[in-house]
């Protein structure tokens, strides 16, 4: 499967956000990159929903 650089970035961001969500659910504090990934994924999902 061929992905464009933009698609690769989005996939990496989404994967990092999933890891961050799992760690947060376990009660762990998120480090800066995890927090940024989680916030960015929430913003992208909100934009996709039209908010």
C-alpha cells in the first residue's frame, strides 16, 4: 500500500493518540508528545465532524 507523506503523518498521529488514550485510561500521566498527539487527534476528529 502506497501512502502519501500526509497520510503517513495522519496515521502516525492517530496511532500515537491511541497509545496516549490507553495510557491515560490506566491513570498514567502523559508526556508532552503524547499529550500533543491526543489533543491533535481530538481537533482533527472535531474538524471531520464539522465542529
